[in-house]
C-alpha cells in the first residue's frame, strides 16, 4: 500500500492520479495527525510524505513511526532548499528524497 | 489694488519705486496697450533688462514669441468683452530672459483704474527652483515606493518559490500520469479515455494557478506611474491580503476580514493602495506573532464622504514616544527595520487626497492604523461604474 501525506490538495491528488493510474493501491492523508489517527503502516508499505506539513512535520512523523516500531519505506518530498532538507532529515536513515517540482518521472523514482 | 489706485496721489513716485524693489516677487505694471510702466529689481534679475530698458516697451518683450503674439489679443479681447482669463486668478505662464531662456512663472494679475486709464499689475514668481524641488521629491517618492516593494519581494521570494512549487509539482505529476496512460492505451489501440481528459483539465488548472501567482507578483514589483481608476476597495484589499498570506504562510496569525456586502468605490491606484495595506499588515503581523492571541483584523467601512480600511492587531500597541515619530522617514524601533513603511504609506494616502491615522492602543489593546480615502463621487449611475 502507498500512503501519501501531503497538505496541498492538488499535489496530493496529482500524485494519487499518477500512482493509481499505474494500478497501485493508494491512500491519501492531508496531515501527519490524520495518518497516525487512522492508519497503521507495515514494513512493506511505502509512505510518501511532504516534509513541510502544518502541525506535525514530515520528519517528526517519520521519527514517530520509527519509535512506534512501524518502519515503512519512506520517500520524503520537499520544495525547500537542500540545506533545509538536510537539517530537517538529520538522523533519519534510509530516506529517499524527491524535490519539488519534479525533475524526473516520479513514478519510476517511487516504485524503484 | 488700492495701493496702485492711490499711487499718483498718496504714495510718492519714489516711495512706490522703493516699495517695488523691496518686494520678494517680480512686479510689473502695464497700461491698457500693454506698455510697461514699472519693472522692479527682481524683474531685472529675472529677465536681464534694466528698468530703464524695459519701461515704455510692450510687455511682450519678456514673453516667448508664441505668447507675445497672443497677449495683445488677450488685452484687446478683455477690453471688448470684460472676459477675464487671468485677472484675479493667478496661473502658470512662461517668461523669456533676454538671452532667450524660457522659464516657468507663476503670474497673478490685478487691475486698477487710474486717471490715465486702466492699469494692470502683475506679480511674478520664478517657478524653476520650486519645480526642481517638486520633481526631486516625486522622483524620490517613486524610488522609495519601488524600494519597499522590492524589499517586500525579498521577504516574499522564498515563500513565493514555495507557493509556485505546489502548482508546478501537481502540474508535472498530472502530466506524467496522463502521458503514461496515453502510452498504455495507445499500445492497446484504444482511444484516450474521459478520465485522461479530466486529468489534463486539472493539469491546465494547475498551470493557471502558477501563472496567476506570477502575475500577481509581477504587479507588485513593476514600477509604474500611478494609474487612477474607480475600484472597489474591498477587492483591492482582499487581493493584498491574499498576497500577504504568502508571507504569513505557516504562521499562526489569523487574519480576520470584516467587510460589508456593498462595494466601496474609490478613485485610486490599486497597486499603491495595496502597498499601504501590505505595509500595515507586515507591521501588524510582526507584533501579532509575538502576542498571546495572534490575530490581525482588517475591516473596511465608509461614510458619505470617506472610505476607511482599519488594521488592528493583538499586539501591545505603541508608546506615546513612538507615536510622535511614527510617520517620520527612517523612524523605527526594530533592529532591521527601515522605518519607511508608514512614511511612504502616508505619502501615498495623502497623494490620493486621503490620510493615514494611527491609534496607539495600549493597556492590552493593539494599535489600529486607519487608511482614509475619499469616496468616488458618482456623477452618473452608481451601478455601471464598474466594468
Ligand atoms: N501595529 C503596530 N503596533 C505597534 N507598533 C507599530 C505598529 N506598526 C508600526 N509600529 C511602530 O512604528 C514604527 C515604524 O513603522 P514602519 O514605518 O512600518 O517602519 P519599520 O516597520 O521598518 O520599523 C515601527 O518600528 C514600530 O515601532
Ligand atoms: Mg514596517
């Protein structure tokens, strides 16, 4: 299962179109809190998370899931500068980062 | 014009002359035929003729040729019809120095009836220096307005990139999705589905969202002459608030809009008015951010003559001391402040025939800044005012 956590409705919808168009199962959440509240993730899941979420941030969500023992594959998306991204994701292992706007085909990057 | 009337009798010739020469303005007296009867010291300096040279000559001597020709006609016309074009009015005219230099003058003309017939007394003021100062001031003002726009841009730059990023990301992902599907359908020999077309529509919407952001930013940056138009103040303010939400994004300050239902028409340069609103809003957001309640309220109202936009915040207000120099240029209490926001905002407001007022608040009340603009005066019907 692919979990999208993105507060911008259009970006979330476009990403969903891309994944579900390829026949992948997708669930979309507008915030970290929403995901924590209503889903439990397994190691074989993939979470695509915006780093700049309002409320609990993307990296906080990843840390929260790690602590809870649920460690899905994580792909972080962000439009911030590389320096900010590095600072925000410090200490997080195994994290693929996709920068907005996309420079390459994201479906390939996500399913790779 | 009593003095002139009396000059032959009460005031001696000599005294009249010294009176003329101590005057700070140029003074010329002419008769009905346009002949100069008096020409004071200031005029000598202005025009480069001595009074001996000037007196007795036609006043057209000190006018550029195109005016000289019509002056005699003016005089004749006035004698015939009594129609006043300049007497008692005062206006800007051109003078010509002996060396041919043409320059602007403010001229006011009075009329006196004497035993020798009608005489006209002209008071002249050289407008060159005043004009230069005025030009400099308006140049500076335009520059300063442009500067704050740019510094606002600086702050917005990062936020803007973020804002543009979202529609561009969505747009590209929609296009990637639809491109894949078209390829797959094409391989199967099927025509594109409605679903793909729907995704394409969404892509177009996102592209429009991106270009709208760019357009609005461009409007803010481009330096242009004031363009007055009849606008609905609510729309103008709304747009500025939308724009500033770029800056406030992610921030926790709530912006409350208190607008009425009816349009409030003013004659204004919308971009300049937005500049004022943005300045007020930036100040308000800065203090509201540090306050407990974290809100800024923007309300719009009007009475018969004036429209008002008030910006209130949940901050602490300002002290009497700060209040004294608030609108002065370069007066700031902030480490990195320029102290230009309010000064420029007031200048723009006054240029529009309005004003900017400040209420200090205090005792738990935030400051309130109120922009006042004259209401548009409806000459025709109120309804078809707007396109
Ligand atoms: N909403 C406000 N509440 C309290 N003080 C304010 C407010 N707005 C402006 N001021 C005061 O007025 C000063 C001048 O403001 P401004 O002309 O915008 O310049 P700057 O923001 O660069 O300091 C500020 O430094 C601040 O002390
Ligand atoms: Mg300011």
